[in-house]
C-alpha cells in the first residue's frame, strides 16, 4: 500500500512540474516566439541559399515575387512574418564575413539596448541544401 502511495505522489509531482514548465514557457515574454521565428528564418535561409548560392542581402529579397537570382523559386516568406513579439520589425544585417544576423529590439522596442535579442543564421556546411541555381 505504501509503495502505491509513493508512486502516486511521484506521478503527481511530475505532472505538476510539466504543467509549471509549460505554463512558464507560454508566459515568458517574447522568447518562445523568437525561438520559433529563428527556426522559420533558418529554414528560409537554407532555401534561399539553395536557390541562389548565397545569403540574401535583405529580408525584402527573401519576400520578393520577382527573380533575385537565376535559380529563384521564391518568395520564401512574407514581410508579415518579420515582426517580433513586441510589434517591431526585425533588423537583418550581414556581418564582416557576410554571415546573416537577425536582431529584435526586444520589449523596449529600441535597438542597441540590453534587451535586444539576436541570433546568427550562418548555415553549417552539413545543413546546406544542394544549390540549384546561381
């Protein structure tokens, strides 16, 4: 009888922990959405790189309905997908080695402050899709 009680308590604690973790991740301001946006942009970047053999110069290029390179099959994303949790547009820059970086201005909606969220989108060689055009 005691063994069953202990098992029930352990199961109840596990359920409470899972509910707490899920609840926290759904209410943490902005960060879960930014992580899903990073995944979407990483996939879009792979497709652009496959089509054009290079990284885009801007988000506008990835949303273009006109050809941006000979292998272009776009558009890959819409400009509506480029708004962060706080209603600001993401900033897209290429660093000094032409590696793409995306920056959210964060909750204060001002770039260059402590709460900015940034992530690189450099695609590792093993993650690259075969290039179809250039």
